[in-house]
């Protein structure tokens, strides 16, 4: 069978702690992305979002990609991959230059972003993203597209994201060992934001909370731009582990019990409901109250949301996000999380299902695919602007990347 031409295809590869997902999208002439293939494989080579076993990660990527190829009837050569973990750091920076010809040119933009990038980054970290927030020309601030505007001095305010060199290398190594190229590496919560947040919410001020298996990744947006990112090492795996310890049951059963019966609010479970819990070793299974399970789960989710609250307060963004919180990722599928988060943070909370793509919607319309779909949308915007970017980029390609972001959402 004739293979589809690779040109119009974009592939998002979400390398998560619990699963690795490859999603193939076909970009329509009007820019709409149609999902035509999806491959998912359990991931065993990652711990808290970071590759700890290259061989096993490589195998999972290979399987997920093969499955996606089969479904989409295509050959995958390159992917937009996500990156996350506690090694990721972010900071706001700014740069300023003199406008050469009284009118801002693309060259001036390039120089001002280069100057905003010039901050002391530890030797073991590298800059992954330079995300423009706004430009200032002389005394006018809040400018989103300065090219063509008159003035003397151009200033750029940007959000810089850095990641550990070794973690970046390990992800790219795993992908390369599968014979694939990395089009670009994208911070996972930034990718998820493309799939679940609306422009209005980003303008008003909102925090995205992606509760995965290994980490909970947060991104804060105000006035249409990303302002703050953080990574909290409390997520689904810890909840499962708590259940395994508290109910004295093997982890696989704890995971199953969590997905079937758990809820994040004790009052949601009635006292007369009981569940069968397998025991370890050859002891017989026992029956426990569902409320006992809910107590264990609620305690961990409370801790997680208290951390989110504390960090939002410390970063100064708590009062700047009137649109509240959007929860996504597998951990957000727990019954009662929205209510619990509202109670702890005192702000509106909603669930974020991936939007903005068509085709296979019953498959991708799932919080666990927020990052994968987001990578696809990000990639399609890059492709639409005619820029296929390889990592190990030059100055010029950094510029094209930044320009694309700017022409896109930020
Ligand atoms: N229905 C559900 N109820 C509660 N938890 C769920 C449900 N479905 C999945 N989860 C949990 O969500 C987690 C997986 O989420 P997700 O797929 O977003 O993580 P990941 O992307 O693999 O990990 P990470 O982003 O941390 O690297 C697991 O801990 C799983 O137990
Ligand atoms: Mg994830």
C-alpha cells in the first residue's frame, strides 16, 4: 500500500513516567490537525519524568511508534518530544537594544531576544525555551508584535526554561536509538497548555496543573503569556504507593483499586460501600470500607494541592489567576479532585480535556493525552510556519523558533 507522504504529517511523542505515546496528526490546508494514528506503550524506564533506563525507554518508544505507524499507515522519521522533571528550571529575563533604523525590524527582534537570553545558566543546564511575554518600545509596554513600530529603544520580557544537559541528552539518545530525529523538545506543561487552555483563559490569568504518574507539572499564564513553571514530585505513583502500603496489597492491585474505586474526597464514599482487597503472599483477600481507601487518597491529594497553593503564593501569582486552575493528566481523572482543589485553593477549577484536533477524538479526548495532543498542535504550528527545526540548533534556528512562538500564541 502506498505510504502517505510524510510531509503533511506531524508526530508528538509524550515520554511519560507511566506510558509513552506517539500521536500522528495530518495537518490540513486550513491548519486543522486530524489525528490519524496513536500508539501507546507502558513506560518502565522513567522515574519522576526523567529517563533512568535508556534500553527500556528505547523499547517502549519503538513499540509506541510502530503501533502509531501501523494505525496511520505511514513511516515516522521525526518527532516533537516532551521534556519534564525536577531538573527543569525557569526564570523571567529581559533584554534591551537600540532600534537601528527608527523602526523595529526582525533583526532588532533577534538581537533583543539574544540579549534576553544572556543570563548566567549553570554549566549543567541548557536553555530549552525562550518564550517572549511582551515587548516594550521606549515607554510603551504590553506590545505583542513590535515589527514595524517606531521608537528608539526596544526591550523584550521573556520566560526562559532551562533543563539539565544530561536529561536532555538522554531523551534525545533514546529517540535517536529508535532511528528517529527530534524536531524539537518542548516542556511538557507548555505542550499540554496548547491542548487544554483557551486564549481567553491565558489572557485573564490561569494555572495549568498536569498531574501525571511521576510528577505534577504546573504552568502559569497571565496576559496571554507564560510567566512561571514548576514541577512538584507528588503525583499518581505516590497515591498508588500509599494505597499499597495502607491496604497492604501489591502495587498492581493498588493501581487497579485506585482507578476503579478511589475518590479524592472522603465524604464522597459512603460508609456501607466495601471493596475486595487482595493480600500479599498467600493470605486470603479482605473486604475493606471504600471510605478507608478515600482517606488514604485524600491525604495525598491534599498534600499535592497544598504544595501547588504554597508555590503559587510564594511566586506571587496567586492573586493574578482569576480564571483559576485547569487540571489535566491521568491524576486529574480521580473522582472528587475538582472539588478538593477548589476547597484548598479557593479558586475556580475545571478539568482540561485535549481540544483543538479532530479525528480519533474518542481516543485523544482523554486527560492522559493532553501532552501528546499539545505536542502535535505545537508541532503543526511549527510546520505551518515552514520551519522544521532540529535540535543542536544554531543562532538562526533559535530565532526562527522564537519568532514562531511569537506569531503563535504568545
Ligand atoms: N481514572 C483514573 N483515576 C485516577 N487516577 C488515574 C486514572 N487514570 C489514570 N490515573 C493515574 O494517572 C497516572 C498516569 O497519568 P499520565 O498518563 O498523565 O502520566 P505520565 O504522563 O505517564 O507521567 P508523567 O507526566 O508524570 O511523566 C497514573 O498514576 C494513573 O494511576
Ligand atoms: Mg505526562
